[in-house]
C-alpha cells in the first residue's frame, strides 16, 4: 500500500479551516463526487487518498490505525485514548479549532476556586448527604484522569449527551467539565472556571497513527505533507522524522 | 467452575475456618462499586447500561457483593467463604485476563480483635501453602497506625480528613503536604473577608454577594458556603514538624522482628502518643508468632501497605513472589467501616477478609 490515507473533517467550521490550512500550504483539496462526497483528493499529492469524516470519527480512525493520518481536535484524541502518546504522534498543532477543556463550578460557590476546594466540598457533601458530588461531562475519561491526578475523589460522573452547561441549573449535577472557547456559555449559565481547572488547551492537530499499515510510499507522502505544512517552521518536519523512527523500528 | 486441585486444596483450608459458602450475584449495581472505590475504577469495570439508564457491572471482586448482602440484611453477620470468577478489564498493554478465579473469606462479627487478625492471616497463608505456593513473601501493615499518627498530631480537622483520604489515592499524603503552602495562599480577598465574620453575619454576606452576582445558590445553601469560608479562613497548614512526622512514618519499612521497635522509636522521636495503636499491633504480632503461619518468618512491615485499597482500615497483608510484588497471590485486611458505609450507617459489623488469585497459585508454586 503506497497510498497515504488522510482524514479531514467533513463538516462545519473545522472543515473550512482545515481546507484553508492545506490550501495555504499548497495542498488544495478537491472533493470527489460532488460537494457532499466522502472522498477527496489533493492534485499536488496524487498518492494521498482524502477521507471526509466527523472529527470524532477521525480521532477513533487514527487511534485504530484505519487511516494513516488525520486532522482532529486534541481534546477528542485524548478522550478516546487514555494513552494517546503510545498509539498516535501529534505531528503539528494547526492553529485553529482552539478550545479549552475546563472544570466549572456554580458561581454561587464563593468558597470554591481550585480543585483542592472541589475535593474538600465533595467530601463535605458526601459526609452530610451520603451522596457523591456529580460531574456532568461528555469527556468521561479526560475528567477521570484529571480528577485522579488532582487528588479529587468522592465524585460521580454523569454522562451528558448535550447542553452540559445546563446540568447544575437543572439539578442533575453540581460540576461541569466541558469545552469552551470564550467561557461565555459557561458564564451565562451561572458557572465559573476553576483557577487550576484547565484540563487541556486543545486545538486541531495533524495526528499520525503508529498502528496504521505504513509503507515506504505512504511515509514518503506523509513527509511531503509534513514538510509542506511545516512551512518555515521545522517543528512538523522534526516530528515527522521522530515518527518515521517510531514506525520503522524493528518489531520486537 | 471446576477448581484445579491446587485451588480446591486452598479453598478446603479456607472453608474449615469460614462458616458457610456465600454465593454472591455475578452482576451487581455498578453504583455500589463506584460509591466504594470511586470513578477511578470505572475504566477497569465491565459495565452494562440497561434500558432505563441504570448501570450494572460484573463483580470486580467477591468482597463487595458479599459485604453488600450483609449491609442490606440479606445475609446475617457471620463467617463466609467464597470462590468464583471475578472480572476486571486489563489496562492497555497488559496480558492479564479479564476473568480470573478468586477464592477467599469474609468474617463479619460484632468486635474484631487482634486474635481474629492473627487467625485470618494464618488461614490465608496456610491456604496459599495448601494451594502449592512455595516461594513467596508477606508484606503487611496497619492502616489504624496511620490514623493514630494523624490523630496525635496538632492538625486542623480539615487537614486530618484530607490526609486520611489521601492515603489510598494516587495523589497521596506526601504530594498533598508538598502542596500545603500554595493551598494556604489560596484565599482571595472576598473569601478572607467573609471568613473572618461571625456565622450569621457571614451567611448574610454570602446572600448579599450572590444577589450582587445575580445568581442563586446552586446545590449548596448560603449557610454551607459561609461555614466553609469561615473554615478556610481559620485553616492552618500542617506545621513543618507534623509534615515531617507523616512523611517519616510513611517511609517506615522493617522486617517483622524489628518493626515494633522501629515504630516505637518513630513515636518517641516524633513525640507522638500512639501507644494504643502500637499496643494492639504488638499484641497481634505476638499472637501470630504463636500460630506460626507459613511465609511469616521473613515478612516485611511497610507503613504504606494497603494504599491500593480504599476500604481497609486496620491490619492489611499481601503475599506475593518477591520478584513480582505488584502481582499479589493473596491480599487481605480488616475493613470494619465498610458495612456502616454501605448501609448508610444503618448497620455496623467488624470485618476481615482475604482473597486468593487461583491463577497465581501456579506462579507461586515455582521455585
């Protein structure tokens, strides 16, 4: 297989930004089969097969090795693989799709400013009510990892399908872990971001799969891509060399 | 499930001392396990969600469902033995099986004692020997001594609670103490101002502050927030001597024959009266010595024993190959507080138990 499979977002602002980013690097993306097709090509990189997928599908495809490389948010990648760095290399931050994954508490909790406060209040709530503090989120794994690292126990995760920021007002959770760009949505829902509650400053990443079926040809195509988007910066190119070393090391 | 001859021999030794056989359910409410061990264990559980959204999980051990049955009154307070498969998802890259066979016992009673500790340890170690284990080492500890150290130190209630719950967490007491300084500097102007007020005045100030922010009190009352602001304002970080004593205590390891003098020496150096806990500890060791359990002569005390389990609150022990201490063959300990926790304070019972991994008996049988 000499073809490089590249997955890019299929819809929304992320799609536009990704296309613009690649076009600026000299890799104009052309949709195949009309504007709603799921495949595309890059005339300047004929050995690249472009797939259009949702950002979440791109994260899982890169992690599983179904595509060689993809553009997706670091938040989604880290949520889907707890040990991301063992299965995926982030070759280049792309400078768009910026959002922070944060822990937010009700503004009325004047005594709560940090994760340490959260742990104290959670223990206090459990002691007085017998119930654990509830945290609403779509980012279950990221929340669990962060709370463990910060030494917070006595909490339960309430998995949220949407409109997570409304959970405290609706009485289904006390805390929220969610993605935010300006904090305005959290703010207008009566929530405040904890001072040390930024779990991840996320942006779109060019992510390469360690588990994909790599060949000399597909690595060569990735090299062209990495050097192209690296532009004047050496960052992407240097990470590409590290990635090549990782996927071509003899199997043990 | 068919037991290997080794597992059957181990279980026979357990059963002789352990009353009737308990048959806990395989599928239990995930809630029980999560309430007990926290969200951090979720990634290891085999969880199913039913049509109503309620979560069930395959039992990750036998202790939890049996304790739950005792806490709910479905089983009387008595001695039980058990065997059956338990289920834990392995972390990525691990070759551990999802399902393994566990053997064990749980003894519930009205009052635990040093004699019961000694008997439970002996039964657990003899059953491992009956199951073919030859070369293995015991590590043991006593969580009650840690609690006694915290009780004897001049700590604020908040810090005593924090340090107590940090014992079983990855961010443990040492890490918590290292952060103590930055925590003290955390209180902002508003919190400090309200925190300095009398109770009623502080509550009124919180109410007026919330009105100013245009928000309602969510999930907690203005009084609760005012009370905690007052606690925060009066909070004292552990002094250097107390922090050093805790770190010193957690660092204690000693062979079984030297651990009493090591602990008494620590108490004297730190100027702590923990003689109640140490007397129980010493009595237990004397009773164990009389019972002469296998593997005990080269046992090693470690103050940090039991950190991997949240519910142990007294004597704890593990038996494993010296070259694979992270893969214990036997784990056991006292958990007197568990029945009360599981029943919301409705029932209390003393409890001690141990679990053997049948699949690891084979490893222990190798020289």
